[in-house]
């Protein structure tokens, strides 16, 4: 089996293999940091995004998370109930609220990140020098994979340029 399709593009088998490795590794990292709060992926993502960009209006957070505002409201309600985020009135618009991460929320995120990093560090320590060098050399390429914008809901991946014309 080759890793390319003969034209330099990755083979479908190589793409599937990479996808599976990333998904399984993420699942293992998530399980290793499972917390008493049993936060969902969406809740953790929202909490981290609030910490990174907050204080935020829920509409801004929904845009960052690429979800509808009502869906996000259901996501953040348990975070507020658990004391991980705080809501305060928006001083520039009395009809809106701002959400920010509490000290407890920051502690939870720090603990989760630490546990995930510890697991990954242990796994990386088992690699031989050549494997570790290859993994570290792949980091810029993997980071580049994160930069492609996500298609809007309902858009096919190849229809991105046409999406604006349809709206």
C-alpha cells in the first residue's frame, strides 16, 4: 500500500488511517482527563473559548463555536450552574449578557490540560528518537490542517465559494 494516489495526493487509506489515529488519540486524551463534572466536548470547547476570548456575549461565543445561539445556551447553562462561568450584564447593551470564566472554571481547564499533556508526554517518551523527530517535524503540517475554515452548515465541502451566491 502506498501513502499517495500516484498524483501526490494522500491515498484514501492514508487519510482514513490519519483520521482514525487522531480520533482515537483524542478520545484517549479526553478519557484520561475525565473530570467529576463529566463535561461534554461542547462544554469544554465553550469553556476554553470563553477563557481565550472572554468576556463574551453568547452570540459571539456561538459564532466562535459555529453553533446556533439556542444550542449554545443549552451548552453553557450547566457551566454556569457548576460555577465554571459567570454571567454579568453587558455594560454597553443592557439587553445582553457577558460570560466569563470563573477561577473554578480556570482551575478545571488547567487540570484537564495538565492531565492530557501528561498522558501525551508519557506516550511520546516511548517513541524512539527518529519517531519523535518525525512527530515534531509534522507539527507545522498538522497545525496547517487547523487553518482551513469550516464550511457553513448545509454546505458541501466543495461548494464553499458558491455558498455566498446562494444566500
